[in-house]
C-alpha cells in the first residue's frame, strides 16, 4: 500500500525529477488538464477533487506530511484548479499564463498560501497548492476579462 501511496504522491514519478520537481509536475499536469477540459465541463473539476482526495490519502500513507520535494500530487491539483479559469479551448498563451501564475503563487507563498504550507500535515501539503490554484484561477479570470 505504501508503494501505491508513493506513486500517487509523486505524481506517477514526476516528483523524482532531479531538478525542480514541482515545476516539472506543474508542466506535466498541463497535458492531462487540457485533455480533461476537452471531455466536458465536469471532467477537470472532478479531476481536481479526485487528485485532492487521493493526495490527502497518499501524503498520510506515504508518511510525507513534512512535504518532501518528491510529493507533487498537490501541484497537479493546484495547476488543474488554476486551469478552471481558462476558456475552452485555451490558447497556448493562456495555458502558459495559467502555468506561470500558479508557479509564482506556489513558490512565493503569499498570505494564506504560506500559512497552509506551515501546517506540516497532509491538509497543509495539499492546502497550500489548492489555495495557490484557487487564487490563481481568480486572478486569471480577472485578467482574461
């Protein structure tokens, strides 16, 4: 069971990238995010929910509540959450903007994002990226208007 948890928490291995695993995972997440957005209006939000719930389980089961660098399922959930603000289909520049905005918020951790990051539990591991994704989606929606 721990192996499955590590597989999920690492974003199917993306978290083991030798450089910037969070950025790698966010970039990789764009591909299924685009495909999910094309499946219908509910597919991407359902993927955010599924990644969030699986992430909570996986972080606990893998004993990774101190948010080691290889845990990137939270980047998938957060990146997809940011992508909810994009039109369908999204242009390449819009995808790049969603990626850049999410990474900026996730790395900079302003306000409540930083607070969630300091919680040192599974909810904090997932929560900081979900907050970054939600704030990113809001800012992106405003910018696209």
